[in-house]
C-alpha cells in the first residue's frame, strides 16, 4: 500500500506543484480527492495553495507533462474542456489512465482515472480535483 500511496502523491504533486515556481503568477487553491475501491482506509482530501503562472493556458496539463515518468497522449481540446490519456511507468510499475478538465477564467474542475498494478496488486483509482483563483499576484519567493 505504501507503493500505491507514493504513486498517488507523485501524480498529485506533479500536477500541482510544478506550476508553483512560475513567476509572476496568481494564487490558486487546488483541492483533490482520490478514491480507491478495496483500500482498507479512505484517503483524505487535500487542499494546497500554489502560485500559478498568470495567463497559463491549462496549468495542470503543462505541469503534468513535466513529469518524465508519465506520458500524455490523445490530448483534445474543445471549447473549455480538455481530455487526455496517459501512461506512467515508475520503476517498472505501469499505470494507464485518462482525464478531463473543464476550465474557466477563475476556476477549473476535472477527474483523472488510473488503473494498473502496484506490488502485484491491482490498482484502480479516481481522483477528482478543483482549482479556484484565490488571491492577488504572487511569485516563487512567496511559496509556503
């Protein structure tokens, strides 16, 4: 289970924190909740405050593409909705998935589904997330 938690945290932080180092930016609050059927405990929801590059055209997609262990394919945008497929290979453990995000100027929401194997155990997880602009200008030096 520790391996699964590591994969989940790596996916979440790669999606959220890489954008935090771009300056100038705006403060955003990003919340996520991961559910995994069969887990002996529910994973807690998380909320982080990050500095996202001002005017970024889909900050989450840009930051996820910076994760070299995951490859995004079939990226499609129609209006304010973007969908994708992805494959992550971390030390021989493969997770395949898909996601979608709907973006507005001051907020976004979406879902990411991943399936694979971790330590010989089947993994099936769904992460829902939301982001909203919460503050004025920021830069990397203001990170908490």
